[in-house]
C-alpha cells in the first residue's frame, strides 16, 4: 500500500506532460511574400547562404530556426529564438534571444500551430495505455481475499 502513491505519480508524469504540451503542426506560409503577424510562432528554414551568414549569431551548421516573430520589415525578420536545429537534426534550446534574419536568408517559413485534434488523439492513446498498464499490474488492489488461513498462534499444550 505504501508503494502505490509513488507508482501512481511516476506513471502519471508522461501522461500529464503529453496533455500539457500538446501536439503542433507546421503550416507553410504560402505566397511570394508571407506576412505573419508579430507574436506568431515561426519555423524558418535557412538557405545555404543563410547558414553561412548567420553562423556568428547562431553557431555552425544551423539549418532551421524556431521562434516567435518580434517584428518584420521589407528586408528582415526579428525572432525571439526558442529552438535551433542543425543540418544533422540535433537541437539546442534558447531562451527567446532576439535574432535578425535577412529575408534573402530564408528558404521556407512555416507557422507552428497547436493541433487540438492531434493532442486529443495522443491523450486518448495515452489514457488507454495508462489504464491497460494499471489493470495489467493489479495496482488497483482488485484481487480476491484468500480466506482466513491457519491460526498463527501455537497450540496450547497444557
């Protein structure tokens, strides 16, 4: 009985993380001149020249920059950077540092949007898995009583 609360808390962590973080999709911004609004969460893929040109600010071999649009002009986008992805797929987290990307450094740009449907599906699958885990481990204490058993007291031989 003392193990149940710690098992329950440990089993709930992945489920709660999934429910709180949700699922996102990247929606490409179409048109020759996309005009996202300030505050929009963007995923920006850099050109080869962009990777070289931004190396001093972002580090070597950065392929994709994710962050919130702070402001834009005809020649640049200012982003509050949250995540960088290099050409090999590894990522590094940032704390919203502001970086200016020239328009000619941008290969593609997408808006990162919350997906309620995907999140609901993921939470549903996680819930089914969690319930199956609990039931398969008999963590709810639904077993049956084996009966009183033998008397643990020694016989009185007087």
